[in-house]
């Protein structure tokens, strides 16, 4: 073999070895978890880094969802705020999440029925309540200001949380108070779902359904997962009335909390 050819051959072998070694030493991407909450956490990490994985939305994917039905792995009860889309925040695709959205991520009879459908008929194994920082519904409840239309009926679900935080953390004011109420409102909604739905309670107690609660940080893009107190209290509580004046807080009975 001519010297020049020999040098080129050695160089190519060395380069190949270097590429293989580089791939072996390079950090490997984390495997996608199979456990529902782990999948959400993994997806949120990608979202916060701006490294979303592409999700299939092609015709074949849509056809399979139409013909085979939906099989979501998590229920997400979240605020209706346009800055908080669960599918994007958790980097999930069509058919992955059963999303129930309402301002303040509160629960009423109608969205409780949606949750029960997902639990009993779709056998979804995880229920997540997702609040977010700078929530307008919570700010309205904390402010105690006069509200018009149907807004009083909405904030009546959050007012018991405000009262409880005032009682347990009387030193909190301003943004610190609001952020604390946001966290406690997530826990309150989970507690309310557990108390009001015998279906959800049964699946939870059988270990067929898990609960999780989090607060989405608008600026950082991360979900802060909250520690939940267990066991949940199944004693009944009063809930905001759907009747009465819509011109202010009068006529709406706020829920009492244990």
C-alpha cells in the first residue's frame, strides 16, 4: 500500500473510532417515563427548555383516534387562562390528556361530571389539578371587590380558601397572599372532587386513580408539584349556590371548609 493511501486509511479509521467514542461519551437523552405523572413531568421539562418533541397530528393518527376511541392517560383540571394550555405545557398530543378547563380551576357539577366520565368510562389513572401563578380568578377572590355578571358565582368557590389562608397565615399580604391562595386552591379543588364524587372516591380508594396537584409558573414554564395531605376528608361540605343575584357577591353561599 502506498504511503499516502496508508495514511488516509489510518486517518479514516481513527476518525471513525473518534465518532463512535464521542457518541458513547455524549450524554444520552432520558428515556420517556411510562408512569403517567412521570410522563407529564418529562414533557414539562422539555417545554420549559423550549425543546418540545413533535406530536403526531397526521391523518392516520386522527383516523385511529376516531375508530379506536380515546385513551387519555391523565385528567387535567386547569384554569381557562389562555397562557396555560395543558397539552403544550406537558408536551402531549392528540388523545393524551382529558382536559377540563374553567377559570380558577374550580369544580362544579358540570365539570365534575366530565371528570367522572373520564374516570369510570375511560379508566384514566391520574387526576391532576393545575393552578398557575398570577391567576386572575384568585386575585378577584382575594381582593373582595364587587363583581358583575356570573363572576361572583365563580369566585364563591375560591372564597373559602381565602378565608382559611387569612386564618392560618395572617401575616401574608399582597402577592405572597395571592400565591399562597393559588396553591391552597389546587388542594381545595382536589379535596372537593374527592368529597363530592362517590365515583372518584371509589376509584381512588381502590388504588385505580392517583391525585396530583401543581402550580404552573408563567415565566419559568415549570410546574411546581405540591405536596398533598392524605388521607382526604370525605365528609360532605356545602357548596356555592347557583341561584341568587348576579350583580355582586350577595346571593352566593361560599363553600365552608373543614
